[in-house]
C-alpha cells in the first residue's frame, strides 16, 4: 500500500544496517558518521519538514540520500531527487543502483518519468517549467531530495519546493552563500554536519596543505557582478588581469608539482583555461583544457582518469560532480568571495585513493585510518595559492576550508604561512581562545552588575559557545522575552546576545551546571574577582560558603556589607 504523502515514511536505521557491516543485498559499507547522519535525519524529520545535512565532499552525501530514498521506497513511498547538472544526476543514479539496487526514472529534457516510479531524478532546469512541474500532483512525493542545496535559494529551486508538500532533505558540502542569504529560509534544521576538519581528523579524507606561490596578482578595482550564488568578482575582468601572468604561473606550478600525482586548475574563463593548459605543456606538464563546448571533452576526461594527463584546466566546469581519487593537487586561479565555490573546488582533491578505501573502512580507529592515508601514495592534497592583491578582505582563501568561523579564519590570516591547514587551524583556535581569556581576565576587575556571555563561555571552558554561529532557522531569530528574562535572572548581559540560538545554548549551560551542583554565573564571577583562578569548577555550596565568609570579613573590617548578588540561584521563568 502506498504511504500517505503527508507523513514521512517511518523507519528504524538500526533494523537496516550496522556501522561496520556489509549489506548482503549490495555489498555496501556504511561508515560510523554515515550511520550518525541517518539517525540524525530520522530524528529531525520526526519534528520538522525540511532538513539540511552538511557533509564535506568525499564523505558520501550521495550515499546518505540514496540510503534514505531506499527506505522510503521500501516502505511504499515515492522520492524525487533534483540536481542542476547532468553529472550529478548520473552520479546519483549510479550510486542508487549500486548501493540499493533501485533504478531511477529520469525527468529531464526529452525524458519523461512515469507517475508510477518509486524514485525520480529530475533536472532543476526541466522540472521548473510549468508544463513539467504541473504534471506532478503536489502530494505525489513523500520525500524531495535537493543535491548541492546551497543553490536552493534560486527561483527555480524555490518554485519546485513550493509545489510539493512532502518532506525535504537538502545536502551540500557547505551551507555558505555569497549573497549572505541563509539556507535557514528554506531548511528548518541542520540535522547533521561533518565538515572537512572533522573528516580529516577522523581519518576519512586526506590532509590539505597549502603552498603560497611567490607571485602577486592585482585585483584592485575589479568590479563585481551578480551570480546565482551572490555577488562575486567579474570573471571577464579577472581573466584580463591574470592573462599576463599565465606563463609564469605555469612555470612555478610545474616546479611545485614535481613528484606529485594529478591536478586540476580552475580558471575564470575558457580562454584562460586553454592558455594555461598550453603553458603547462610548455613547461613539461601534460595538460588539457576542458569546457562545456569541447566536443572531445569525454575523451580528455577519460585520458585524465587513465593517467595519460597530469592536469586538466577548466573554467569551473569540474567544480561539482567530478570525482577522481588520483587528484592530489589543485590551484584555484578564479578568485572568489563565495566560500562554497572554493570548498567545492578543493573537494575535488580531498578523497583518499580508491586502493586503500577497503582497509580504511575496515578500521574503527581514527588513528589507524590517518596512518593508512599518510602511508599511501596520496598522503596530502597540495593547494597552490597565488597571492591576490585586493582592496577588501572578503576574498576566500585556503584557511576558509577548515576555519570553524570567520574569527578563526581571521586569526589564521594574521600570519599567513605554508603547511598543514589542520594544524594551522588548531593553532589559530588556541590563539583566539587565549586572546579571549586574556581579555576576560583584563575585565574581571571592572565592576558590573551583569556578566558578558562571552566571558562566561571562556570561564567555563565552553569553546563551542565562544565560537558559536547559528545554523537552524529558529537559531537566527532574536532571543524570546522568556530567554532574556532567564539570562538576566542569572546576571548574564542579554543585550549582547543577538540570537535565540545563542540564548538557548547559554541557558542550557546554566541549567546543566545547576543540575551538577556547580556555582552560578554570579558566584563564579564574584570568586574570580577575588582571585580564584578556576572558580568554574567549584560547587554552589562551596562558593556560597566562601562568599558568605567574605561578607562577614568585610563587615567586621568596615562595619557594612558590600552590595553583592552572587548568591542568587538559577530561576526558571
């Protein structure tokens, strides 16, 4: 019996797989973080209708949504998967068939899917047409999956999503957009995130290392133009700026990639891509240019994947949907303000070699996985970074691949250097937190009736609070009156808390500490001013005894008790 489209098909992931097992029907392995993502999405769909998942390129976003599609179809439901390129649709169809055995119908160009199909793969460009979209009942699909959903703010995507009433899952390697519009306008909750930093640390992707090249290209005065993902540098102007440098760039590049495998160079135009390929060949690097207009594009790509070419040069054609494990160096000669573009480009080289996948999958230990990658023929991804001279600081750089937020990125950019981006990020975060702690200490002697929430976060060693950024739709809203009251009752300065998400996390920390019997924020701050170095770990009772004795001592010495509010307890509104 076909399930109602108004209810998501219920399934228990535990009944379908185990983290290290092989599915008998397909021989498909599911990794531990993939299991976590399945469960997180299932839990999120029990509460909201539109869910977002962010996973680094190479960690299996397609595996996630093909698994979920299979569960819905097995339960009698129907699934729509939409993407903007033929490569992504082909990739999804292939992964769906190999991992689940399901054959998807296509809705694109001259191909029409039947209303009886369990899974439909659709081109956004095709489905957004009224003549095609109106042929599908609004409640036809139980689940709509949006691949590369950082594009979902576009009118074509929003038109499709507004038409259907089923649950919606969006998957992407980065939820950032160049126009600063938040995907929270479409997706109600980010159910799961597994970024490049986490994937490398857990031994699922190769470590990115950066090499800064001794050549500065001036972008001052380059105008910006509108793109589907927001305002970015005008590609025509950028192409003109880099043309005089192409021969020298190729020479420097050829020196740096000696002893490495294959690479991809991203350029601002088809013309510059062709010029770069020719220049690389002149310097002894076998290279070819590929573009959407190349009649022999398939042959060139096949030659590259066969190892007959060292490099391919393109005008962002290979930014999405192109996977080749032997890519171990990249160069982005297309400066951008849009982080998602840079992340997608770098993602072409972060995959481990196919030859070690089985061994890595078989290991349940991150240290062992990292060792296997380090000992392979592709231990790292080399990012060749040429210096761009700009008037503004909004240019995306390699540090943005791993920085948890803009503050960490700025810290990494203070002293630009070559080397392991993962290690750089760890050092920058330590420096940032150390600077915050120093600032907090400098302000502890200042008299104030309210506590800075950031100071509170640093004092209780809550790094997640100190570097917090909202993700889910509700987290972007202003704090509610109830949240403001709770924060103020505990002495926290609600005026500096901009979002409901931050307020919620602060309140959770205060409630958790209260349940553990730890001192209140007011007690902690008061004790820190008295010179107690780690008052955050003191119990409420011990803190109260110290404060009471301090009051007695002051009264005996001065004949009066100072005005303090440190003894207040956590109060629910």
